[in-house]
C-alpha cells in the first residue's frame, strides 16, 4: 500500500511539472493575433500602473487600446515582410501563449529587443528571462543585446537590470532621452 501512495504522488509531481514547462519557439502561425493579445494584456497592466505614461498617451490617442494597436502595427508589417534579420518568438505553456518577444539582428552581431511582453497571469515565473536569453539560442553569434524602454517604466528597468543589463546611451533617432533610456547586456 505504501508503494502505491508514493507512486501516485510521483505521478502527480511529474504531471504538475509538465503542465508548467515553458517552451520558447519562433512564431509559426500565419499571424500574430495571439501574440498581440499577450502584448495588449501585458502593456495594459503595466501602463495602468503608470499614470504619467497614460497622461502622455492620452495627448495623442483617444484610448490606451488605440495606442497599443498602433504600436503593434509595425510588428505585423515586419512579420508579413519575413525579414531574415527579424525574429518573432513566443513562450508557451502547453498550447497557451504566455509570452512574446521580437528582436532584430543589427550590425556586429548586436541584437535589439523590439518588444517583450508576458501575460500578467504568468509574470514572476522566469518566462521573461527565458525569452531574453533564448536570443543566444536563436542567434548564436550574438555579442550583446540592446533595448530601449521608457524611463517611467521602472519595473521594466529593474527587470532588465536584474538580468544583468546596464543603462547606456543607446537610442534611436527621434527618441527623447528625457523620456527613454537605452540598456545593454554584453555576453561574456
């Protein structure tokens, strides 16, 4: 009888572990609809915690949803363009997409993270870390990872610093350094 009890517990532990295993893969669907839904959930939750950002957004867009839709349009354009230097990845638990990241290969094997989004129901589970460092799996010659985030988004800055990113002067043309901050992770 004792053997059966342990056997049942063992089976439960294996099943529970398999149910939470995260897989990171390139997007293979015909569109980014599921990934956009994760993006919308993640950025809605994040931006709703940042009244300063909501105020800035409301000056140009009627709603946060309108802003997020316009922001994601470039993702769709580049996805359908099938650029060989742009990668679109999702994180799945079972069949559920719980994370999304896109990145560009730049000069000198640098990588630029365009978007990183984790479904708020799955944050603090290592999914963001797995997505970021999967870059080295998908583009093995990567020497450093660059990104830009809003200065007001302190939780994003803290997350990236926790992963080993440093604040740098990296930016894009037209990005106001008073509003945005560049960050970089250098592979050792």
